C-alpha cells in the first residue's frame, strides 16, 4: 500500500492559512515552520492524542497526502515517544517545506473558488 | 453562521517568539543538567507538533529511555498567572510480548509523573531558579526508576 501522510491540527490560525492559501504548514516561525505529520490515520481524536503524545485532542485531520506530494523528510519516520502523560507509539515525520493543495483561483474575485 | 466564521470567533493566537525565549532559558538549564550528570547521546527537542515544550531525552545502559519535559501552558489570565510551566518525566522501554498463541507483539512499558507546576508572568520574570530545582528533581525521579517501575503497558 502506498504511503500517505496526515496532519492533526488544533490551532485555528493554521486552518485559516490552509483555507486562504491552500498551504499546509506550521505557523510557528521559531522552528522555521517545521511541520509534523504521521503515516497513521486516526478516526478518533482521543486515539490521535494518545498515539502522537499530544497535549490536547486535535480538532482536525488533514489528509491523506500522497508521498509523491510531500517534500523530502527532514526528520523520521520515527516512533513517537511518550509525552504529556500520553504513551505515544505512533509514527511521526517532520518536513521543513510547505505542502500545496490543488486550487482554482478566481482572478476577478481574488479568491479561491469552491468547485461543485 | 458558517463554519469559517465559527472558527474565527474561537481564534486565539500563540506568541511563538515570546514562548521560544522562555524555552531558550529552559534549554540552558537542561544543557547544564545533562553536562553535570555526564549524560550521553542526549537529545534536546522543542516545539514537537508545535507544542510549546522542550524535552531532554537520553538512553541508558538498562535499555530504558528517559525524558524530562518542560511545557508551557496559558494560565488563568490574571497578571501573576499568564503562563504556567509544567515539568514532567517519562521513562519507557519498547519490547515484545509473547501472547498465548506464541505470537510476539510489540509493546511499550512506560511510566509518567508530574514533577512541578509553576505560574509566571512574562519571559522577563521567568523563574530560572525554580526551573533548575524542578529539573534536578525530575532527573532524580526518572533516573531512579527501574524496569519494574514501568508499570503501564501499551501495544505499539
């Protein structure tokens, strides 16, 4: 089965960035926008929090993103260590470049257009 | 109200630079602790999954991984409690477990403990002395754990 990646997000400004710019990337400038992904799909935010050892339950899952659409990995894949009282155990990777989503830009309206 | 407007209503922003200054101060303390105890193959990592935290991890001869984590939370909002610092420790060992039918399944044995929580206001009044004490205490706690102390188990 081909590898795909998912990102789990709780920070709403990042979701706004995704909607406005069609760009998946951390909004944290102090890490040069390093962005974390996993190869695992979780249908429960509680399981995502446990497996990725996150402080809070994620609000959104972004993906799947095919490996071909991903920039080179900066870190990983590696097994998630325990953190924040969560056991970890999932798989995580990090990249230092954005992932761009397909979109249709309307020149007249100057915004991304929703397709039927 | 559209989903987008709802998201905007709930929006709050993180002052990444301000929090990163605080993580810089904690980083210095972690480096000192690692040097003082002559820890080998240490890894200091911050902002994993954009979480305002910094961790010091090191492997040991007993094949147990040990970690000290310092994380920052938004406090209650009153002037003396704008931010909170939490120091926790984890230790774990990944292994295999033979189940009834002879199949080996990967498992993680681990333990976790909260060491200290402290409120503070800004990076300027960051309680460095407190952090040194908390991280030393964290080191003493996590380094004392043996394999039998890893009482929690989770399938990998």
